[in-house]
């Protein structure tokens, strides 16, 4: 798991009428790693840690960690959720890594990913830029060219860069495809057209999450709709990240793409019924896998 700069997260909630403060390691890669681990798959998180936030994060990640100590500070946020809605109070962006820090992180990630055989390239927080977008192109190309299955869960410039490296799997939301100008709308035909564009860059599998609607997946040139179990949502944030985690975990276990899609859909469904991102037990996820349905979909355009 490439997670260049995890975040320190502080959330204020209410317990028995009093403020209840939660301090966690966060960020896309951290949440995905936790879900992968809960599914019984070994995961190594490759990250840069620096500043006081980095010192705290080292003790909170919760999965096997390979960290490069850096001068650049990790980002952090404080959210107030006492009224049930997340209210951002403070957001501290991550610092950019120096050239030597980036080189060391890159080398460390390359070694661990080649050993693992499956790598997930995750992004930092939306407004953070600890590493240049070109890193994602280099990693996708260098890992894929040496037999590693690369799973990408990115958007914007990071996604464009990773696509140039030819990853094996791309997971993206329908909102991201539209906002990035890759799809004209969120209709299924337009999303399918966008999937074909991504496949033209060498991507074998494209997975498009569609919020509460069935996920669209392009596998070997054909399309399927992934129908997830219907669960009562508690917090919808992180459902897509858990889907990516389940998909990557399935590939690491040697499952087919179709069975990996089912595992990913089940993981995403379980995540939204819990407080906390990247959470949910592997036992519940595996129980839900049998309730995921794949339906062939034909583009009539």
C-alpha cells in the first residue's frame, strides 16, 4: 500500500452528554489497509512520517508499517461531529517531501510491492501535495513492468499520471469521472464510454462506484453491474475505499476478477453501516459476499 502521507484525525463526538474525543490515523491508504488486514490478507503500508503529527501517527496506524522518517510534517484535521454531522474545525495540510525523502520512499515502496505482487496506489488528502503526480506514473510503470498487479484508486492529475503508467485495475467513482472530464454525464452509457477510454490506456479492469446505485465494472472488454447487499447506512464516507481494499485483497488471494469484485462490494457495504472508515470485520464481509450479484450489462449505443 502506497500512502505517501497519512493524516492524523481528531474527531469530537458525544458520549453520555459529554464531549468524547477520538484520535486516529487516517487517509485513504490507512483506511484501505485496515480493511485489507481485516480480510485476513497481509498488508504493508509504505509512508513518510514527520513532525509531531508523524510521531503520533507511528503508534496509531494499526497495520505493518514501513516508514521513511522525514522533515515534512504529516497533515491533520479536527472534526466536530457532536450534532451528527462532520464540521471541519481545523485542517493542516501535509508538507511536500524533499527530493531525497521522495527517492527513499519510492525505493522502499518498490521493494515491498514487488515482494507482495499486488500494490495499491492511494492518494493523500484531496488538497495535500506531498508528492508530485509523476510519482504515480513511475510506480505504475515500474511495478507493472516487473510483474506486480497495480490497483489505482485516484482522481484528477494523480489518476491521469497513473493511467500513463498502465495499471492493471482502476477504481474510480462516477463523480470523479465526470469532474475529471472523462465522462460527459453519470449515465451508464457515458460511464461505459469513459471505461473504454481508460481501457485504451492499457487498463484491464475498470470499476466505477455509483454511490447507492449498482457499481459498473468493465472486465476484459465486457460490462457487469455489481449489486451490493442493501444495508442501512451510518456513515457513507469510505465505502469506495473499502471496495478498493476488498478488490485488492481478492486479487492478492488469487481470486478471479469477478470474485474480487464481489469481495470489494461486500466490504464497501459493510463499511457504510459502521462508524469509522475502513472498519468492519472480515467475518461479516465474507458473509455478505454470497449476497452480491453480478449482472451482465450491454451498452446499446
